[in-house]
C-alpha cells in the first residue's frame, strides 16, 4: 500500500478491485473480515480450531468463485457469511460423527483456566445448544448482525430468524438454570 492509499477503501471500491483480481484487495478483505468469519464458523461448528480454519479456507475459495455473482444486495461480509454457513452445513451433513462432537465441544478453543466459573458455565450452555440455535445467537449477539442480514445469511425469512432467536434464548436460559 502506498502512502496515498487510504487504510480502508469503501466496500463498493473493494468489491470492484476484488472482481478485477487485485491481490492487494484480497489481502485487504482478508484483513478486514477473516477473524469475524472464522469466529462465526468456529461458533457454528463448536469444533477444534483446525476445522474452523479448513472451513474458512474453503469459504474464501468459494467466495473467490462466487464473487462475479455478487450483486451488492447485502454487504460483502454478509455474502461471505452466507457462503461460510453453507460450508458449515456441508461439513455437518457429510460427517455424522462431527455432529455428535459439536454438541459436546466447547464453544471456542480460547477457553482457559483463567475463565471465571460463570464464563465456563455460559460456554458450556452455549455449546450444548442445537447448532442452529448457537449459530443464530452468535450472529445476533457476537457479530451484532441485524435480523434481516441474518435471514439473508441463513436463507430463511426474518420471522423465522426471530422465532429461532426466541427459541435459542429460551433454550440457553434453560440450560443455564440446570
């Protein structure tokens, strides 16, 4: 990046540069969004870091292939999360054993002995939720994405998102009380 380039270009310009095959734009996109997308993937999987990294890599490869079809109806981050969501579902569908592990795995690999009992209890309760409940809670409260964007990512209606959020919150409260 030269001294004249702004540190973050606007999204429309970034998309145009990505579509033109600009390698610097690919690095910029990765720097902006990779950590959030990886966190979304890891939270959706409830799996080990290696699985999240693999799905993240598959997501970026698929994103490169799908970029010509990006119309700008949503943000580029939402578009990438929708691809990540499909990659996560594909992994779950093709590996039944992984689905069983997801229910028992901790929510993140970053849980340490320094965690408070409350944090451990919350992570345990979140990890025990159904994957679709955990996923919608992470999108809403960790990634702070609105209901309409979540609906686009999950390819369901906004009412379905609101219903799933309500059921997920109820299941989380129940799990925390137990």
